[in-house]
């Protein structure tokens, strides 16, 4: 597996936290202070949060469930 670049990880992190924002939420100059491991850990934590549904989310999704 190819090691991602800081720039590619920053772009993925941006996508996870931006939620449709037009402007970047993380300044690219921060790449000078962050290591690849730091960015990979941030991404992993964000993916965990994004993939976790709240009870409110589950209740909202339940209305779309098809019953047979």
C-alpha cells in the first residue's frame, strides 16, 4: 500500500470535517508542523466519529425502513 502524502491526508481530513463548506477549515501551512502519523491519526478519529450514528440519527433513518 502506498504511503499517502501530507497533502492528500489533509484533503481527506478537510472532506470529513467540512460538511459542504466552501473554504478550507485547516490552513495548509500546518503541514510543516504535522507528521504523516499525526494526520493519519486525525483521519482515523474523524472516520470513527463520522461512522457513528447518534440515537437521533437512528430514529430519523428508521422512518425510511421498509417493513414486509
